[in-house]
C-alpha cells in the first residue's frame, strides 16, 4: 500500500465503479472544528430523555407542555364519563370496560385529584339532570286495552319504565293495586302507569295469578310480578310497593327522595335482593 497522499483509491460504494482521489472536490472532507460548527446550538439538540429544554425558560416550557397533556387527558376522561352516563340512561349494562389506548391516570397531587373528582361529579349531575328533563311526564293511571296496548308500551322514550297492572274487577286485591298505582303515578311522573283487564287480552287467564304487575322498558318486558302478593304479601302498603320497585331498579333512589320517600332509600339499599322474572 502506498503512503502517497495523492494516490488513487477505490470507492467503497457498490453502485459506484469509478475511482476517486483523496481530496477530490466532489467529496468534501470537513476540516477540524467544521463539523461542530455545523451542529445546532445545544439548546436545540434533542436529548436522550426527549426534552431539549435545560434553562429556566426551557423548564417552564416543559411544565406548560405537561399541563396541556394533563388537561387533554382529563377531557378524554370526561368524554368517556359522558358516554358511560348515556349508556346508563338508556338502560344498557353499566359495567364499563375502557377501550384500548385509554389514557393512563396521571400522578397528581391529592388536591388536584379531589378537584377532578368534584368536577366529574358536577358533570355527572348536570348530565343526569339534562337527561331527566328530556323524559316525558305522565302523572296518572291510564286505561289500557288490547287495541292500544302496543302503542302504550312502545310509543314512549326507550328510557321510560312502563308499569301495567293486570286485573279482573271481581278478584280480591286487584282494586287495592289499582289504588296504589293511581297514587304512585302522581308522585313518580316519569314512569308510565297503566291498567288492563286481563280477560280482554288473555281469555281464561287463571285468577290465581292476580293481581299482576308487568314492567316494560324500550318495548321489552323486563319484570313480571305474578301474582304481586308473592313479593309484597297479602297486606301491603304503597311504601311496600315503592320499595319493591326500587329494589328491582324500576324506580331510582333519586326519584324516591323527590317523591318524599327519603327515609326509605337506606332500606332499599339494605334489602337489595333483586329478582328478575
């Protein structure tokens, strides 16, 4: 090998078969110090940690960026909460499984966490009030016949609970149920109450199954209490009926309080032995 600085060498590139001379103008070689001069200032060079801010201004910029990221995460969490409330309002299952890629919880101080919880609670209450205000108002026990039965059950907001008493005028206990539902209809105005003579719809229906109470939501039957006294006993009060409906999730605890049953909310929680038929 020649030590002559002007010797001819071969290009290491596979695509290039031509010879070149060291120092050829076509292949400039940086002089000592030139490569350092061509690099960006230290403040603009990326670091291994992903942040290029080292001075006081840079630290403040990093802090603002972190705050924006936390705010975006909170907004996404609020949006997920809104969707969960929508599902709860229409009667879908309330078990919520976050989608993949969901924002991971940020490590924040206790005060910030309390503020977020309070804000989410305020959003929840506003949203529930909005959904509630959109529900129709009834307030009376309506007469249902085989002719209008389908429209009575289906032509209503799908979140609305529809309760229909099945009765025969001559059967003992049916009159008591009708009186109770007429009273409850005035207090729970978001629930649609009705009554229907069962023999008009199902001739030959066994009177042993009366009085009966059937619940619908979204046009689908959700509960059947046949006979009702199997759940309430022969001698029941309006309060007993209200607690039964609350335990079966047909009346909300909030509606109990607004209807004047504040003292019964705890009883409803302690006896939550829901039976779905």
